[in-house]
C-alpha cells in the first residue's frame, strides 16, 4: 500500500451504494474490505472487480450479530493491524404506517439501520482510539432530516442515526483524532427500492382499512417514479460513491454531505442555515466542551 492508502471496511456491499463504493475506493488504491451478510451474493462483486481490474477483500459481516462483527474485524486487524475508515452503509427500508407495522418489523428496521451502526462503530473505536486517527462515515438519508408519511419507522431509524452521529462528532476529533461524517442521499436507483416494494406487496399491500386512502395515495406517488423519471431525477449508486470518496479525501471532513441539489432543496427548511453541519458542531464543542 502507498502512504496515502487506507484500510477501509464497508458494510452492505453486495449491491447498490456499498457495491459501487467498494469498487471506487479500491480503484483509488485503498485496501478495501467489502462485507455483506450473505457471502453467497459475493459473486457479482467479484466479477465486477475483475472486470474493472481492482483488488477487493470480501468478507462476511452481519450488522445484526456482534459475533459476526467481531470475527470480521479480528480478521482485518490480524492482517492489517489497523482500520482507518468505517463506512456504515448496510440498511433496510420499510413502507407501512406505525400502527400497521408489527413490533417485530419495527425492531428489525431499527436494528439494521441504527443498532447495526452502533455495533460496528463500537467494534472499531478501540483500534481508532489507540491509533488516534480514523474516520467513521455513516450513510444516512434525507429521511434522517425530514420525516415522511408512511416511512415513519425508517425515518425514525435515520433520525436516530443522525442524532448519534452529530453527538459523537462533537468530541471524537478533539479527544481521539477521529472524524465522523454523514452522507445523506435523496432518491437513488438501487435494488433497495425494489426490495422495499416487494416486501410491502408480500405483506398485504394496500390493506382495506382506515389507512387505505393514505396508503393508496402514497403508493400512487411512488408509481410516478417510472424508470424514465428515475433516470432523470434520481442519482446512481456510483454518484453516491463519489460523494463518499470526496468525504474521505476532504482534508477537514464535514459532519454532513448532502449528495445532490435535489437533496439540499428537499431538506433546505431544516438544513439551509448549516448544510454541512459544521456550524452546529462548532457551537456544541465550544459551548459544552470549550474546544
């Protein structure tokens, strides 16, 4: 590895943003450990890595299992002696109102999107603290800034992730030399949305209850995002990967990276005064920690 090469762990790399990020960062010369819950899905990533002539390390990691996380990180530390960057990308969407959702479904969404990030971050922090350097990048969403109907469980998980990240970012750098950032996409063309719709349909679709008019209106809205519209208005996973690369290469990494003008416009009423989060981070550090 060159002096600028980093050891990078990425979760949820079997498809979409994680898939493209792993390939892009490997192309940049970094030592990338692309991880996924189901290693049987690794063949597509291996094929694409060979096609692009990049070297990747693919390991199994289930963000819902502390044992799986510990075993994966031990493998990396045994080989590399360090983890420089953690990209917490693994996530799961959900369409259903809170009242309609089962508690099992709610726990699942929170576990993957929020507790999964906590498990992985807790596992790498001892190594980053010891080396007094590192960068934790959490893939959030505009849904972590603006609450949206019929997505309240997913938004709640991303709001929690935003609060967690904003809070630890206030002290990680001055005390331990660790940068902490959020990457916040809007609409992205991935398998994520298709899986979301399949699960919704497989669990009853638009049910004949009091929520039917609301759910139907929301699903009609989703139906307007045809492939043609998505191609024009949504970002591709590779474009999000480019933002993650920008975050990694930033000499002074910001707290927030909204990935497009559309994402910035959608969140402007809440993020317009401090879109990169640096203002609030500085205010909190100064006001509470005097740093």
